[in-house]
C-alpha cells in the first residue's frame, strides 16, 4: 500500500472512531439529543468560498486590534481596509498569512492583520483582503465601566447557538473564553464550521481565548499539537512578552487579564512560570486596579467531573497569584457552573481570589451533574446548566458578576454578586512586600 493510501486509511479509521465515540463518562445527556448534536457542515454559511470567511477580532496591544480571516484563494492579499464611516476606508493595514496541513486536510489561507491605533469606544467599519462583506466592530472603552462576557467549552451545538444569542444581548465589550472552542477533535473541517458559526459575534467584539484539552489534537507523532488552534486563533502573546500562543496577557480599561495555559508546562522551572512572574511584576494596580486570571482546568471544583485535575498547576502557581492579589480566577473544563468565596490554599481567605468555573457554553458532551456532598464551605453556588457569565466592572472598587441560564430569558440572573476589589480592601497594600520577595525569588 502506498503512503498516500495508508494515510487515507488512517484518516478513515480515525474519523469513524471519533464519529462513534461515546462522550466522556463523566458527562451525562439528560437533555434532548438534538441540542447536543454538532450543527451540520455547510448549514451555517454558504458564502462564496473565494471571499473572506471566519472573520474574528482580538485585542493586540494598546489601541490595536488583530483581524483574522480565512480564504480558499491562496493568492488573496492579507490587508484590511478600515475607517469610522461605512464604505469609506481611510486606513489600511498590511498583515501576514499562514496555513497548515493536518493529515490529509489542508487549511485555507489564514490571514492576520493588526489595525490601529484606534480610538476607544468607537465603531469601525472594515473589509478584509479588498473584497467581500463589510464588517463593523466596536473598540472597548478606555475607562470603567467595562463588560466582559464569559463562557468556556463552547462547541457548536444548538446550546452553543443559544449561548451566543444570549451573549449578544448583553452588550459586552470583550468576550473571555477559558478554553475548549470548536470541539473539532481532529476533524479539521469542524474548525471551519466553528469559524463560520461564531463570525457574526467574533467579528464585532474582541474574543480573547485560551486553550483547552480539545485544542490539542495530537495524534501520536503524526500531527503537531495545537497547530489548528495556534494558526487560527492567534492571541497577543508577542505583544505581552510571551513566547507561546498558549499563554499571554492584555490590559483593557483598568483591568489586567492573564490567560494561562493548562496544557503548557507550568512548574516552577517552566517558561510559562518565568513569564508569569515577569508579567505580574509589571502589573501596576494604580493603572489596572483589577487583576483577572483565566485558564482551562479549574483549581477549585466540587463537581465529580475532572476532580483534582488542576491540583498540580494549583500547587505550582497559586502562591504566585495569591502574592499578586488576583481578584478573580475563571476556568472551564467542567461542564457546569460554580462560584467560590474568596479563598487560598483550600481555606477561606479575604485576600484570596474568587474562583469561577464556567465550562457550560454548550458543547456536545453534555452537562456534569454529579457533585461532591456535602457542598464544601468555599463553594457558594453550583449548578449544572448551560449558560454564560457577565462581569461588569463598574469602577476601581466594585464589579457585578452574574450568571445566566440558557433556559431563562437573558435578563434573568440565576446567580449574581457584587465583588469588591482587593485594591479597595487593602489586601494589595498589605502584600506589597510579600509580592516583591516572591517575585524576586529565583
Ligand atoms: Fe476541557
């Protein structure tokens, strides 16, 4: 058998395996199967294939935005025209392009172009590669208030569509996604499907994502891990001094956000750990009073799904986050919602972080209904329902967090709480010396 035939056979076997795979045993399917089924290929967009598609935007350094899109045409140029009036583009940004192969799949031409400097809180109209539809985006505000939409483990099912529709209603400025995007799981056309599904939302507001286990897509030694994710969802890692797209940070409107990688090395000798210390040492709480951290695998989780899976990363990195007075830690992975009280090292602590698990965006694996009982003291609210979160940071001292079930109307809050910043509670001042000694320790 020739090499090409062998590869084809392997792909067929893998496709059959994935297509018939039973879900993770930790997840059950109590909901109508229809809503958990991946939306069929080609049902989302039949736009002309030579036109730019799968357009999405992300923050790319102060007053800049990265525009990403894909074309089937390998000769299509990588520039973005943009301006503040529809159809009138007085600026142009030249970008870069990439592509990748995955077994027998060859991606389209993936374009990334950074536009800016942009005015804050302003609508811009833009067009990719000189043809196709015009898109409109809004830049985030320079100052409070700012609203983040939050949901992890998004997938591409009927529940995903419901989550996206709710998020769209909440008028957010930036979307934060703590891992597990497309659930393509090695079937690369599902990445294209996902790109088309989210384009109406991700082309209008910046989507900031970090990787989950479903982005790894590593098949023995046949494929590069994270190749699809890194090629399609380039985040501002270079702008934040990181050497990997798997972890980075950004600042927006008085908030410093750190996106860590649960699937990059994180021990105290790792590059990610070194970068985290450096990044934390640059945080100025006068400029960014709020400090948020996101990653995929939760550290505090009273659901039976993925129990203890984040322990190693927590042992390595929680002391650093505590020393730096991180306000809020957001994770996904567990397909349910849970919010903690402030805690550190397993105990309630007024200077610790609030931990939120929100892996309930709508993926095909279903919900995680089994909980450890009794509910731990640190766990304030937990429920296995699909939904999304909204974090409105009102000023330097107060933020309003709410969680919304897909089964309710969007304005209905199933859980909500005012969170007071650690800056305002003097925890930051008390820890200044501890922070300095922790960060300066080799
Ligand atoms: Fe996951």
